[in-house]
C-alpha cells in the first residue's frame, strides 16, 4: 500500500520574493513603511520601551556641590504595546493558464504581482489613515488649518506654512522634523506655486528627482515623501473608481526613523514586523491544490503599524 497524504505543503518562494521587491522599488508608489519604518520583532506581541518627547526634554538639576557626587540620570522610556496581525492574499494559477500564458509573460510572477500590489495598497491605506488623522492630530500644537490659503492657489505661502509646522514640532519635542509628506496631486500643485517656481527656476535639469531634491533644501528636510498610490473604491466586479490613497486635503511634517534596527531613535511611529512568522514585509509562498489542479501563490505579512508619539509630527490641512 502506498503512502497517502492529504492537505498541502507550503514552500517559500524566495526567487519570487526577490523579483517582487525589485518591482516594488521600481514602482515607488508606496511610502507608508518609509514613514512608519519597519522594526523586525522576534515576538508577535509585547511591549517595547519608546523614547518620547517627555524623555528628551525633562528639566534636570545639573549643579554639583563640592565634595559631592553628580546627579545621575538613567534612560527614561515609555512602554508602548504592540500586537502584530496577519494580512495576506492568495491567487491560483491553473495548469491550463500556465500553458496559455507561457509565450506571453511569466505567469507565476504576474499572478503574484497582482496580490502583492493589493496587499501593499491595503497596508498603505492603513498607514495613511493613521497619519492623515484629525482625531489623533488635533489642537493648535498638532494641527493647522491652512485651507484659507490652499496649495492649489499659486500665491499661497506654502513655504511659510511648512516652516511654521516644523517649528511647532521643534517646540514640542526639541527635534526638527526630517520629512515632508504629501500626495502626488499636491506635488503637481507645488510646481505651480509662485514662490517655489522662483526658488527652483535655476535647477539645471528640472527632472522630477532634481525638483524633489530642490524641495528638500527649500523646506529644510532630508526626505520628501510623495504618496502616489491609487486605490479602487468599487467592489469586486464593478467598474473602476479610483482615488488617491494619500488625501490631497492634507500634508504633514514629521520626524521619522532612519534606522530599521533600533528602537532608540525618537520618531512619530513604527511598523512592527513579526519576523518569526513573516521574515519580510511581503513573504511569498506557494503550494499545490490538487482538487483544482492549480498552484496557489500566497503573499502575506504579520505587522502592526503604530503611531508612537503624535508630537513628532504636525498635520496641515492644505485644501479648501
């Protein structure tokens, strides 16, 4: 009697994962995990010590009396809880479909790209909703309504608005924001702004990259992060109805982490990634399902996107 086996055996597809990561890098539409930078956690849930503004700006007594010791300080942190949750999608590739598409394109890669894109869109939507959030960023120290001088009006003082928002963050935390975040729609609007046009008019070759670098210097930030992703708001099977993931109603200055490997860097937030289950932000797997004669491709992640300290960012309303 032979060996009978039921169920499936899942195999990691590292080759597909590498190809998909190259695809993501080329597309460049997703900025969420650049703002809430990944931290690779060995546990699914827990508490980590975060350095918040209170830790950095406390008043202390530094005076030393003769023949006495110095006042001592330790590392002061605030406990932040996290609980990673699994997200994932599958796509089946029938044997007949593999043969049909063999002369046209790599069916496996195309099959996996589709669900990868949808998974990343869902993550981007979660992060955009967490950051462009007037419930979290409320009150004059965290939120400014500039809708009376919107970014789609060429004469609006966009530079002054951004510099004022940066100063709000510095006053709250003692640190300057290092990133300016806005949508692709607002990038196009900024190119028509009178003051910005005057400031960058001598850019040698006004490519998109050159203009972005010029804006970094103009606004005094290390990162200009432009949300280009689009989501389809229609249900499956309905006509496409697209909208920007990052609303053109808002822009944000923020202090973002620059290092994935350490939590000691003060920042607005993090994306916790449970590497015990999901080694990368997008993990690709494959198994064969005999009853449908199909290879099933799966892309998944186990994450928790966190706002750690809202004081390290300032939200601006920039559209009427």
